[in-house]
C-alpha cells in the first residue's frame, strides 16, 4: 500500500493524511462511445479568480469608509441534514481511474465491506479489464491503491473491486423496495473527476426501464430508480443514499436532451440508479464465485418490432429448447403485452421486467396471438454463464 502520511494511533487510517489540497482536480468525462474526453476548466477558473480579486480589492476600499457587520452565530447541523449525512458517507466513497488502451475513464464507487471490497458500475472498469489496463482507487484522504477486479456483471452494469486495506468504512445498505417517490436522497461521487461532490434531490420515479451500453460489450438492462439529484459523467458507481445515510441505489446513467463537451452532455435532472436490492444480490454472487447470472424466460425478442408490446422473434431458434417459454406453449411471433399485470410497451421493457426478478420466480405473461389474448405462467431459469 502507498501512503503519503502516517496517521496517529487515535485517527482512522481513512481520515488521516488528507492531502487533497495539494492535488488540484482533473476534470474528465467518460464519453458515451467509450472514449475519454478531457475538458479543461482553466478559463472558468481564471474568470472566477479574476472576479474574486476584483471584488476583494473593491471591498478593501469600501471597508475604510463603512463598518462591516460580522456574524459569529453557530450553525447547528443535525445528523440527518444533508451536511451531516455527507460528512458520514463521504469517507466511504472512492474515485476510480480506469486506464485502457483507449484512454482513461473516471468513475466512482463505495466500500461494500470493511476488507476493502468496493462496488461500482461495470462500465467504469470494463475497458481496462478487456485491454488488461490499470485500475486505481483514490480515497478521500488522498491515498491511492491498485485495484483487483473480483467479478463483473455486464447484464446489471455492476462490478466488484478489491484494494488491500483493512477497517474500511463500509456503508450500510438500505431497502430499495421501500423507497417512495418524493423521498429525499443524496448522490456522492466524482462527476467530471471532481471527487467528493455531493448533490441532493428526491426520488422522482421507480421502475424505469433503462438500457445502457458503451459499444464494447453486453448491454445492461436496469429496472431503475429515477432521481433529480444532479448526476454527471464520473458519478457512475457512486452511492445514492437516503436520509439515514443508507445506500438505496448505484448511480449509473443520465438522460440528456443534447450533447456537448466531446459528445457528453450534463445533468438535466434525469438520473438513474440501480436499486440496491438488485445490486446486493449480484454483488454477493460476484464475491462468492466471481460471476453472476440473471433470470430468463428462454425466448428471443425482435428488437426491430415497432408496435406496442414485445414481439417474440419469428425465427426457428427464437424459443429455447426445453426452456420455460417452450414448456408454457409460447410461440414465435407472439407479442408480450404485460408481465404480472404490468403493461409492456417494448422489448427492452420486457427484458428489464424479467431481470428484476430472481431465478426460480414464477411470473405471468399476457400474450397477444392474432386476435386472441392468452395468459402463460413460467418459472424463470438462470441464463448460462
């Protein structure tokens, strides 16, 4: 392990040695096409410095002629205030630099276990893994450690890393099934490389079907939590926490109206997080075996179908031999219109709805076949690893 400073015997290692002031932030963004885009903020910083200097000089002159009132009041920050939660959670959040032959990606993560186990997004580390690159984890105290990949689950856009530390400040995990629209939440991470950034908002919606992919591997299908807390490139993999400081989601994607700064647009208040209940199940599989699976019905869907619902591909191989769909009597050309009573409008929605379940769960598919509406009950099986 590398270390810049030696902590005292009474100070946790993850607090001591903070030398962040000696290292100005690098502003970097992971572009949607997998390339790293560097954006300099020198002009903005220069303008800010110039403005501050001008105001300060003017204040000195004014101060000679007028009395300036100074407040000495103390601010009482409750433990469940944004400031209180941020102070507790921030030491557990890490910044991740992932170097590959295509450049460098910057993301976030957090300590899942005290032995140095970290949870993040797969897309943060995927390029480095595929090109035998280097992954470095940076802590809030200024220390950096090389990371080992314990396992990845592209289907859910999750990855588990490990660094050689002990007594890491692991975050408690909440229950994403119990969150409600309107609940207050806080996102912490490294947007544009600015580590330790805290933003707040609410849960805007639940069960959003979100599909993401960077063109280098398998697409991810997420039954996401939507939030208006500002999430930007670099927040990926960081925690979305509730007012108790418990993690209820993994920040993963944003919606954008337009692109800028090298094809990477910023937050417009539409951020999406992987529910922690799903992330917990997947992380446990990765920690135990290094791999994770997901449930399937055993049928291929026609991604080019533009009508309402999800159409089973009209090909001889669309139905998995011996799989749940075949045993239930589903046929090529059938259109899935609902799963467990939830309306399905596209193939992506159908995939997300299935993957939100567990292997072994029984679900009901509503099928349109010609002018008939049929109902099929299937037991989900695990996809082959």
